[in-house]
C-alpha cells in the first residue's frame, strides 16, 4: 500500500479538516500524480469551488515531478496524523 493510499481510510470529517488545513497548491502538487481513486476521494470531500481550483492548478503545474508530488503526499499524511492526534492541523 502506498503511503498516500491511507487517505482512503479516513472519514468525511477528517477529510474536511485535512482539506481545510492544507494549502490548495500543496493539494494540487500531491494530487498531480496520485491514483484516480485518491483524487476522486479528495474531490468528493471538498467544496465544488475548491475542486475546480485544484483541477486548474494541477493543469498549470507542468514543472512538478513525481518526486515532488510524493514528497508533498508525505507532508499531507503528516498533517493528517497531526489532525488525528491533536485534533487540529499544526502547520
């Protein structure tokens, strides 16, 4: 299981907190090379206007590499762990 796949195990409340905590550019970088099921899970748990912004940002991020995306995925998982442990985002 890839690290970012752990996102699929989270409930709506936790996902909402995570999406509110992480900057949209960081989400776009992480999702650029994420699997479709993970992208869909994020999109299903965010407001429509944020989803549109994220999708547009992904298209604009031509210079982002797979390694950049994976690094950001790990940072988002760290934020998720903070939310689960502390009840809030620490970043």
